[in-house]
């Protein structure tokens, strides 16, 4: 079973739907960062994007989930933390020091 911990959310001034970035630790062994959090175009919910590296003429993923179950587990953990942080009213202040202890 995958254990996700140390979920951190860093808000930015929203731009083109991007509202912030998330980082997390999987199984106390692997740190993943720079996961983009975007508001969906219809305004209903959020979606994640994973970091890429531009190599002419395309972009290559640095990491991303390789199956739906892993994707859903990561999304669930980040979106739960996002909901918790936003319920405290931090998102509107673009705080960058919000972290799970």
C-alpha cells in the first residue's frame, strides 16, 4: 500500500488556472515536488500536472503516475490537503509557507 506524507501546498498568484504547487513524500522514501495544481476550466474542482523538461522540439515528463490507481491516490491526498488549507482561508493570501507538520 502506498503511504503519502509530508504534503505541502505553496500557493501562487493564479495565472491561467494554475493556483499553486504541491510536494509530497511516498513511503518515506521518495520526494516528489513541483506538482502543479490547476483549477479546472469549468471551475468545478482541480487537476494536477507533473513537471516536464523541454527538449527541442517536445517536452519530456520528469515523473508522473503510470497507472490510474496511483494517480487517484496522489490526487486524493493533495486535494484533501488543499481543501483543508483552503478552508482556513489561506489561498486568498498566496501564502508560501503552508505545510503539513
